[in-house]
C-alpha cells in the first residue's frame, strides 16, 4: 500500500493542498484507489492541520470538493462502458452478468452511492456500475456527495483532534469494513447454494 507520508515528505505551503486534491481524486480510480489508503490519508491531513502546516477549513474544503467531483468522472466512465457492453452479443455472459448488476443498482443506487466510498474496491467500481445502469445523475451526485463528505470530513476532524490514536482507528475501521464485506459475500453465496433446487431425476423408462 502506498506510503502517504513519503509522498508528502518535503511538500510545504500551498503545494500541500494541490497534493491533497490530486490524491483524493485518485482514490476513486483504478488502480490508484486500491493502493492509496483513504482513511489514514484523511487522518494525516487532520494531523497536519493540528500542527499548523495547513488550515483545517481549507484542507477540508479541498478534500471534500475533490471527493465529490472525482466520482462524477467515474460515473460518466460507466456511461461509456455501458455503450461498449451494449455492442456485445446478446448471449454474452459478461453482458448478461453486468445487466443483472445494473438492474440491481437502478433499484438500490442510493445506498450504493452513499456507502461506496468506505471500501476501496467498491469506491473505484460502484460509481462506474451506477453510471452504466443509467441511474439518475442528479440523484447520484446528491447521494455520493453526502457519503464522501461525511466520510472524508469525519476522518480529517478525527485526525485534527485525536491524532495518532484516530489514525490507528482508521486502519482498524478499514479492516473491519473489508471483513464485513467478505462475510456478506460469503453469506450470499452460501444462501444461494442452499436454496439451489436439487436436480430433477430423469423419469424411468
């Protein structure tokens, strides 16, 4: 995983805000979103604000704005992706699987947009899938902005007031979310397997 402190080492003044904005944008794109730790990065921003290296209101504004804008780009990347999928043969397994996922997101786009930012894999892929599903753009922006604002501001302010303690909490929180996602996926797979009907034996001649 990328060491954010090494990236920020030697960066001072207004350039810090530019780096914060760039890194926040990259959190929502593959592959960078999978190697940049979101929560510890925000906590570090809060710690730097507490030490006086950056302004707390400005760094919150820069990071929150970047976190709102970046998923919009991945949403529209999903629109382009859907056009490409639409040109695939109707019997394509990839096309059928994605169409099924898009149908689910049309019905559950609101919670998906709000909570996607908390888990790296979902943060970089769900906005693309939501865009591919042709989910309402204004609704996506409203729900996504709500989720990313709470997510980023919570850890920045936590880092500002609690420092290294909150940084450890951010790491454990990320691990807990990943574990919860893995358990949920496993539960869904087991439930589907248990509910699968037994094969019907062929009638005896």
